[in-house]
C-alpha cells in the first residue's frame, strides 16, 4: 500500500500544483480539458501533459493519435525540471509504451500523491486502452495512492465479470485493493436505482477505526450529460487531497462538488450526445462573474464624481488671484490664520486615524501626518503671521464647518471613513497647488508660499494617502464604501469653501478686519 499523504505543499503558499497526464477531448468535457477545469474549480493550479490526441465529441470517439513517447517524456521532464509538483492525476494512457514511459518517470520523480483513473472504457462505451496494454497498466497501479475505476474498469482489473450490485462492487474493489496494494474509490454510478454511492476501499485497513471501507451516500441525478465525470472526479480528488491530506474530507467535498456540477450539466447545451458536466456551476452562482475592481478604479470614480467641485476650486477668485500674485495681502494672511486653526484639529483627526490603522505602515504614515500638520505646517504660517496671531483669529464659518465634519468622522471611530474624509486635504490641495506653483516666479509676492506646493515629500504623502484610501475602499462592503464617498465628497466641498472664504468673508458688510 502506498504511503499516507500529508504536508504535500510544504512551502505553504498558493494553490497546490497538480499535473494531469491524460489524453485530449476537443469538445472540452473530458480528458485534460476536464482535468484542468476540475483542478481550478477545486482550488488548484493545473498543468497538463498530453498522452494522446483524441478525435471525439459527445457522441463518441472517432480516432486516437498517440504522439511519439520520446516527446511524451520531454513534456514530463519539462514540467518536473522546473515546477514543484504536489500531485499527479493520470488518465488516458493509450498503449503499453506510453504506460512504461509514465511509469519510469514516476519512479524517478516520485510525486507525493498519484491519483490514477485507469481509463479503459469511455462513458459512450468506446474502448480507450489497447487490450494488450492492460498488463502494463496493472504494473502502474502500485505506483498510485488512489485509483478511481468505473464499474466496467474495475471488473477488468479484477479479471471478473462486472458487478451488478453495490455489495458486489465493494467486494470486487477490496480484491483489487488487496491484489495491487492500492486504495480504490469504488463508484456506483453505473448501477441502476435512485442511489449513486461511492466508497473509499483500503484492504490494508488503514482507514479510520481500522475500517476497510468508508461509504459516501449519493442521489442519482437524472441526466444524459455525464461526459467526463471520471476524469473530473479523479482530478478534483488529487487537488483536494493534496491541499490538506485529509482523504475522507476530500472525497466528501469532491462528491458534493461533482453532484452540483452534474446537476447543472443540462444548462450547458454542449453537443447532442452525452454532454459535459458544468465544472464551474457553483463558482458562477456563488461568486458571479464580476471582477474585483482595483483600488485605483474606485478612486478614479470618486475623482470624476467631484469634477464640479474641482472646477469651482480652479475658478475661485482667491485661487486665481493667489496664482496671479494680485491677491490682497490681508486676505492672504486671514486665510493663513484660518488654516492654522484648521490644522490644529486636523492633526487630531490624523492621530485618530493612526490609532485605528490596521497596519504598522499606515499607523506610522498617519502619525507622521499629524506631526507635520501641527509642526512643519504651522512653522510656515508663523513665517507670515505674528506668533500671537496664529491662533487668535476667530474661526470663520467655513473653518468651523470643515473641522466639524472631520471631527465627527473621527468620533465615529470608523478608520475607512476617517481617512476618506481627510483625503481631500491631500489630494485636492495638491491638485490646486500644482496649478498655483506653475505660476510662481522670483518676483511673485507669494512665491515662498507657492513653492511649498511643489514639495516632493508632500507629493509622496499624497500618493500614499490615495493608496491607503483606495485599499480601504477595495476591502470595504458596499455600505461602508458609500459612507466613505460621502465623507470624501463633503470634505472636498468644505475644502473648496475654505479656499473661497477669504474673499467671500471679507466681502460681507461689517466684516471685522
């Protein structure tokens, strides 16, 4: 009996890598085409080496072409020389020379799991293995950890007439298991009746509680579309067993998957004979076909959604006059005083984002932003304002509204919403600043201020903020995404109102200078 299988993917990363060695089916329902679908549907990465080119469709096999075995060996070596193989599924082999080639390769490479589907007779009744190759195939059985014959194939291996009852199938499977020292998955699909049981048979009694047979119940599904079920079952088992080494759990899960795939087979409408099963029916129904959007796509939508807000920002008299250098100095210093008040609370919001951040990287980023807002930025303000005026100016309505929006987001304690709310102070501020700095020149009265917009460190911070918010949007559920966008959109409007306030406030009669 082949050794137990465990820890087949010691690297512990990514899907298990499963190699299918089998023939082809140009209609896609059986052979390596079915194997690759089954491996993928069960969470593995599928690879394939072709043993035979089969001209077949859902109504039957027309002819078989077996390429030179030297080329078969080249295919096998090409895979094993480069890829760690976690499991091998073997299907149609065709003739004795092909079987001998595969056997020698197995003896040299020794894959940790081998599942052999001893393909001899197709569902249509066509013979797929030359009679003289049966002896060579028997020699291959001991290299396998599991074989999955249908009832006619089991009878050939047992050299007995085909069993007609389920107890007869189990007895025959036990004799084959004992004779060839291999586990057998006995399948009842070819029997009559409402039930379609399967069983893992191990004559050595290595199954739980020293059992020799563990049965899995099943209900027969009435459909003519069962082409490739044997191929699909064995490939799926190789994948599931390789993933965690739990034989019984793997068989139970694969049986559920196969039942689901057969149940939906009639919906495919492929061919006029025995059509294929629907390998991805469950994935399609539960997961759908929609791709996951990249983080940047969500934020690109946000950016386009606030286009009217951005247009207003770029056409504000304050922004235009600041860029042109014609802005009244009192309006500019009033803006700076309001900005100092804003930054004092903005830094508190960034600190809250840092406290709630899910990763050390994000925690450090928002903490650095909080420090920069209250230290480096205020230092710039103090270069334009007397120290005693930095925080003495009464907050304007636009300042109060903006700060209240950010503090409310912070008070709710939702990290994703907080960082969405602070994003415009990076993104929109830089977007406006990029246009302003382009107008700077040595004689510009606000040149030193405009040059701060060109700071590469702030550009890097803006890119990081966009990236973190984008990742948070991608991870969020639809309800959270909606709240994030609302916080972002409102903050963007507040950001523009903040830029508009210096001239609008000073235009109000009775405004205190």
